[in-house]
C-alpha cells in the first residue's frame, strides 16, 4: 500500500511540474506584446577580488553561449526592460546601467539559430518575428561579484560567471559587444567607479588597485596609483584596518557621496 501511495504522489508531482514547464514554454512571444526587430544585450562585469568576470548564459540544449539579453514590451521603456531582465537573472534591483552602443550589422541576422532556439523550447513556428533581423542596444554594469547568485531563465540551461580571459565562444557579435563595453568602461574609470556597486562600502587602497588592474589589464605602480587616487578628491579616508598581524595596517577608504 505504501508503495502504491508513493507512486501516485510521485506521479502527481511529476505531472504538476511537467504542466508548469509546458505552460512556461508555450507562453507565446506575441507580436502584440513585444516591439519587433529590437533587443538589448547586457555585459555584466563582476570582480572576484583578483579577476574581471562576465556573466554568460548557455541556451537550452544548444551548447550556445550568449550575453544576457531580451526584448522590450510595447508598453515598457527600454531602460525598464533591461533592468527587468537583469533583476530576473541576478536578483538585484538597484543596478547602475550604462547604455554604450547600438549594434546593427548584418551579422546579427541568423534565422536558423533563432528557429532552433525556439524549437528547443517547445515552440514550432514556420514564420515568426523572432526570426527577423535585430538591432540591439548594448548596456553594461559593474557589480560586486559576491552579491549575485545567477539564475537561468526558461531559455537557458545555465548562467554563470566566466573570467574575461577565458570566455566561451559567444554567438553572433556578442564577443564584439563585450570588447566595446570594456572600452567604454575603461574610459574615465575614475569617476565611473563612483556609480557602480563593485566594492564593499569601505575598502583598502590595495583592493581598489586590484580593481583597476583587472579592468585595465595592466599592473599599476603602488605608490603612483595611491598618489593619483588621492589627488582625484573622490575618496574619503577612515580608520585603519587592523588584522592582528605584524604588517602595517592599511587605511580604509570609501567613495565620497
């Protein structure tokens, strides 16, 4: 009797989750709900303490890697669409995003890939706006790596952090989007760090230097770096960080409001 009850319960739960899965996959990408031929792609930079990382997803059953992106609803501002997509995948609501470039080359037209993507999710369309050419708006953000537990969406098998210098092969022009975003991030980095949620509220000069070295891809001279940062008048100095060792205790800093 116990075995029969176990089988019935297991069947019920299996059927329930299959039903839920079916409902998710059958949610139509309707022409009435989304703007056609425009999308967004986000380059989410994270810092692990030593290396610059980028958030990359893998589409379901395709071994295809891509940046987190999405579509814009007809009644939704573009910025809100990007924030919605990132919140769903990172769990963060307060993310400073910067729009940096629009990508519209003919390399962005890949109907065969998009058709396979929909088929793998249970959609079977002969003709759909999803198969058309898309112009995408690029955004980037720089966030504290430790604050995020990436969550895949219904189209993805996984979404996780990759070291910038060990990225998998990305679909279409996504590698170009990454490089363009990094170029923009590197420009005027001193003041951009004020807006991004990358470091803890208080940090040492060494931790700040490690951020610069990871983003710029080059080693910084310790004395010169400290002199430069203090001259920018963007840091506020606090008490020293005593760790109990015999080495000299470093000062803690925060960005001025």
